[in-house]
């Protein structure tokens, strides 16, 4: 074998190795490209599933919010009022006053068994009566341990006359009471409504009644 033939054989061998290497690289590139394509497809599918899950979650949240708002729209909305009549001085010198505690439901759902409270200082007597304050029926006030009223600007123990009513939408219910004051001063009167669907204290109304010294003289009526 001549030197020329030996060199030519090595050249052919190198060319063959180069061709094999190129083929291997092509195969590796093809496998990598295929794997990358699969990974890309899996990533796209995962992203689509995530987007679908997020959309479903948003839809559930929208439905829950709509149900919550609808429930709020259907809740009772109780509004209290306190109407104070004219003072009257009795023959024994005591001062009486007719008050009307009113409750109206401005919501869309009946507030069943709503407790209406008329709260006054314990030194003030409470009697149930009609619109003319005739034939009053004395009532024993219910002591209020967590609620107070003021007498001459100072907190004082309270008691209440309680009445239970079914407050239908747009209807107004009233409780009339005759209050008897035994001494002059400034007396705080409160009305409130208690119901599981009504926020505590949200509808309370307060009035301050002044009983002047002159009102202690029989026959000298002084308006509030």
C-alpha cells in the first residue's frame, strides 16, 4: 500500500465519521424538538386548564355575590319613631306624658316577632294605654341591665315596656304608653327594635323630655 492510498483511506474514514456525527446530531435535534413540542403542548394545556378553573371560580364568586346582595335586598329594614304628646299635670302634682313608639319595616321581608322596646329611667312609671291615654294599665317595667338612659345628663338605670310585633313590609306598628314623672328634670327616652336580621342599635331613637318645676303645679300643663 502506498502512502497516497493510506492517506486516502483515512480521509474516507474521517468523512464517514463526520457523516455519522452529523446524523447523530440530527437525531438528537429531532428528539429534542419533539420533546420541546410536547412540553409546549402540555404547558399550553395546563395554561388552558388554569384559565378555565379561574373562570369557573370567578363565576362561582359572582353567583355568591349576587345571592348575598339578593338576600340583603330581601332583609327587613326596621325604622323606629318616637312621637311625644302634650304634658299633663295631674291633681296630685305628677306629670304624665303620652308617647307612641312606632316601627316601620321598609324592607321586603316580614320581620317576625320583632321586639319593640320603650326605655325610660326606672324612676318613671310606665302604663299601657290607647290613643286618648284613657284607662291606662300600669305595667311593671323590664329591667335593662346592658342599657342605660340619662337623667339630667347622668347615666341612670333603665327599665322598659316591651311589645312583640310581626312587622310586615311597608306596614307601621305602634305601641302607646303613658309615662308618669314624679319630679322635674331632663329625662332621656329611647325606643329600639330587636330582631335577628336587624343590626343591634341600628334603629334606636332618642328623645330628651324636660319636666319643668312649673309643671308640678296642678293644672299648669307645659308642652315638651
